[in-house]
């Protein structure tokens, strides 16, 4: 056996593990979508904004968000777009700031890749 064979076998196992993980994520994402959940989006979905504001019409949602002091932007269809991290902080009673609304910093560690 050459030294390349175990590395190939290890790479095959890693790829298989990654494929399995991706399949599991796909299944979970499909379940979340069926339940009307958020998945991994950085912004709230239409039903989530509707649940928060109590209004289905975007114009009423915008009025509610303005009255309650929420930060949002509107998209091309004039629907409100609210950031997920901002909404979580706001709903938790924390005043969102640039310091606490930033996701945890991370970096890609490739030191073990050969």
C-alpha cells in the first residue's frame, strides 16, 4: 500500500460525511420551510413580519414598524425588510446597536487541510 491510498480513503470518507451533512441540512431546511420557519435567512420572512405587526398589508406593516420605532428598509415591491438579528434583539427588549447587533466574528481555519 502506498501512502496515497490512505489519504484517498480518508478524503472519500470526508466527502461522504460532507454529503451526509448536506443532505441532513436539506431535510431540515425543507421541514422548516413547511412549518413557515425562517431557515437561514438574514431577514424576516413575510409571515414573520405579519406575525409581529399583526397586519398582512405591507402598508400597514410599514406604519406599525414606524410607530414602534423599528428600523427597516423597503424592497422594490414596497414590502418592509427587517434584519433577523435586529428583530431578535428588539423582541428581547434589548436596544439594538452596532455593537450588539454584530454576529460573532469567525474565521475560516484551514490549518488542518493538507
